[in-house]
C-alpha cells in the first residue's frame, strides 16, 4: 500500500513537471527541433533490418530516402526553413541515394536501379546548380572571373 502511494506520488509529480514545462514552452521548443527523428528512426531501422539479414535489399530504398530527408529536415529546423529554397533538390537526391544503396547492396546488382539513381542524381545536381546560380550566381561569376584573371597573370610570371 505504501509503495502504491509512493508510485502514484512520483507519477503526479512527473505529470506536474510535464505540464509546467509545457506551459513554459520548453516542450514545444524541444519538439520543434527533434521531430525529424521520427523520420530518421524508420530509415535507420530499414538499414538495420537489411544488414542483420532480416529483410531483403529492397528496404534500403525507403531507408535511404527517409534518412536523407530527415537530414534535410534537421538542417532546416536548425538553420531555418528559408533554406528549403536552396535544398529542395535534396528530395530528388534522396530517391537517387535510396536506389543507389539498393544497387550497391543487392545480390544481383540491378542495372535499372543504377541507371535511375544516376539520372536522378544528375537531375538533382543540375537543380542544385540552378538554384545556386539563381540565388548567389553573381558572386560565383565574380569569384570565377577573379580566379581566371589571377591564373592568367600568375601563369605569365613564371620564368621558363
């Protein structure tokens, strides 16, 4: 009977602390940062299921996709969601990574998965380049021109 009251008292105290932290905004703050872990965990479980030989290599496709997308979401929760205007090709890259993992670890190494992964990877890289050029393109062009000019000047100064 005494341990029953002790246990109930501990539960009531924990519930009170939970309510107090919720009202102070601590729980909302923590949730706003760690929610992508609920996407990361299934992706890691898919990988674990494959590498422990519980499931076939096909589970690496959604596993790779989920891990990559969760990393994108972690980045955005830490550095701000306005970063998504630069990172959106990462969703295409996530599918390419999942397909490439499937090709890499599958016993028969299906060429179709490799070809699809390469095509999607190239598309993602092109879109990353386009968003980079659209947002910070003038800086890249300016730096490239400076480097080309320095190369031309320094190449002429070398004695032969």
